[in-house]
């Protein structure tokens, strides 16, 4: 029974490799093999290769100064971190809040069998992610330092213990996430915040990795002594992989004890959590006067609700909101120095600094493409919107207003930050604001134009229109290229006319394009939308 349930669990995880949801049929053997091959290439080839090179970079220096344990401690902690992050959300969805919980629990299947099969699924996912780090590290150690029988056995046991520890942490964190999710009313913003924190941490580590590694290698002995004194468990953890029997027994005892505690907690609460329906608030009816709202306000509210209810939509299409706020704060912190440098570099071409600042504001705003997938996201429910007593243009205008509001507000914040730092003349202030706002209008109209011209209404997962549609891809490309052209043309020929005349002319050209797209959307675009 456990074998069958585990097979079902793994099939669900890798379902997209075997089944084409868009065409509602199984993939061919060739397509399945290609998908699996690509997955193996990315996991073993790319990620495994990265951690193999990292192991080669630090194994020899650490071993040379007698810090083999520090090498394994570092690689082991990275493996735990990657393993837990890679499997915790699978634990949350697959172990506690799976959609088939009620179905399986209604069948004559022992609860322990369901729990064991799902824990095995979590274990295998955690082993896959932690093994990508730890298996290359152990093999590199065998090749570079020692391939004695004791080293081989301790390395294998170390990998097994780390994977079991990853399972324990994943199950515990999944338990916490499941408990919290049952209390939350709106989970979308929590998902977005967690994703942004992860992205921030990832890029921070990515850009600092080389300096961190160099610093560790050059100060391995110093840090090793500090860890032994202040974080002795880490020393025991790393020493277990070097063949130290005492350290291995201690780590094994701790990991097994934690696993048994986790098993006890899960087994006592599994049915309660897996059958929970989430928070239900009992409200007392109060007679109130509801203020009537106009059609345009109601449609805009609908678009706002659609945007804020989807973490994928917010993260992929609203990244410019975050970057404009971050960019504005960065200008306040470092902007004055950068402006002085730009003024010194381009002292022979007046206005270059103003051109660069306005182009950068447009580049940050270009990351917003909220309107591009908005029509496609209606999907098979488009008929509901079309059946309402509203004009097609009103529906399209609501989608346009959503992007304009979510782009212009943070754009003005970033602009105000540049005003505080840069010594604008009155003319500079007007021109930078005009360029920025006209670009925000054009990019919104262009995204909506492609949304109407290139809709994809036949999708089974909303990530398809958000990330994989032609309208989104083209919109992002044009949005990025347009500010580059604006800056490049000025440096090539535009400076001859003077920056003020050039910026006025370019903003006029941008507004003219916007007018053309606006008129098309209001007439032909509305007709095309009604005919979808």
C-alpha cells in the first residue's frame, strides 16, 4: 500500500512531465524523456556543477590547514538550507493540506500508511535538493583528500543523516506554515512577501559569494577557532563527516531523536490539520447604507481584486512597483554622489545627467506589464465580463487604469526622490516628469493593445498567460528597449539640438504614439474584445 501511495505522490509532483494539461492528454514517451532529461541536466548538470566547483574551491585550502570539519560544516549547512527551502512548500501542500486528504481518509487505508508515503515523498524531494550540494562535496573530498574506507562510510552516513534532518525540519516548518495558513484570510500577500525575501537573500548571496568564499579561505583558521568556541554543535556537525566516531554518534542520536519528536507531533495532529477547512468568521448582520458606486469604479475594483488575489500576477507583472520604491530610496542614499560623477563625466554635453535620470526612471517603470496578460487572464470566464451591461471600452479602460495607478504612484515617489537629490531647474523638473509620465502611459497602452491582439484564453494554469504568452514577452522587450533608444539617440545625434528640445520632442512623439493606441483601443480594440 505504501509503495502505491508513494508512486501516486511522486506522479503528482512530476505530473507536468507526463501529462499535458493544456491538451488534456498524456505526453508522448519522447516528450516525457525530453522533459526528464532537461530536469536532470538542470539539477545534476547546472546546480550540481555549481556546487562541485564550490567544493573544489574550498576543499583543498581547508584541508591543508586541518579544517576538514569546517569544509563539511559549510557544505552541510548549505545542503540543509537548500533542502529545506526546496521541500518545505511541498510538505505544506502535499503532507498536510493535500486536495485528496478527504478522499484517502474515507478509504480503508491506515492513516500511518498515508503519513509514511507522504513523508517519503518529502524525504525524496529533500534528498534531491540536499544531495545536489552534499554528494559532490563528499566525492570531491574523497578525490582530493582521502578515499579510505572510514572516510567513504562516514561520508555516506553523513549524507543520510543530513537528508533525514532536512525531512525533520521540512515537516516541522510545513506544520507551522499549514497552521498559519488556516488562520489567514488573504494568503497572496504573504506568498509575495516570502518570495521577495527569498529573491533578496538569493541575490545578496549571489553577488557576495566570491568575496565571502575568499574571506573564509584566507581566515579559515581564525573562524574555525571561533566556531569551536561559540558554536560547538557546528564543529561536531562538520567533524562527523571526517570519520570521527564520537561526533557521528552524537549527530545520529540528535537527528533520530528530533525525527521521532516530529513523527509524534505529526501523528497526533495529522487528521485534525488535514481535515481542517480553514478560518471561518461568524459575522453578525448589521443594517448599513451602501453607497452606490459607478460602473467604472466597480470594474476597477474587480481588476484590483484580480491582481491582489494572485501572487504570480503580482510578482511577475508588478515588479516595477517594488523597484521604483527601492530605486527612489537608493537615490536618496547614493544619488548625490552619482549625480556629481555624471556631471563631471559629461561636462561637455549639458543635460546628459537629466537624460540618464529620466531614462532610468522609465527603465524601472518598464518592469510593470500588468495590462499585457489582463485579457488572457479572463480565460474561459470572459463571457461573464462580456455579458455585463457595460461597454467593452469600459472593461478595457479598467485594465488600463490599473496599470497606470500601480505604475504612476511609485514612479512619482521615485521622481520626488530625484528632485530632492538633483539640482533641477524648473525646466528640468517639468521635462523629466513629462518624459516619465508619457512613457508610463505608452507602456500601459501598448501592453493592453497586445493583450487584445494576442489573447490566450485556453489555459489551465494562470502562469501560462502571465509568463508564457507572446503579449507579455513582446511588451517586456519593447518596454525595455524604448528607454534605451531614448537615451542612445540623444548621445548619438540628439545632443546637437540641446537636451531640452530633445526631451520635449521625444515626449511629444511618445504622447502621439499613445494617442494612436488609445484611439485604436477605444474603437477597434473594443470591437475585437467584444468579439473574443
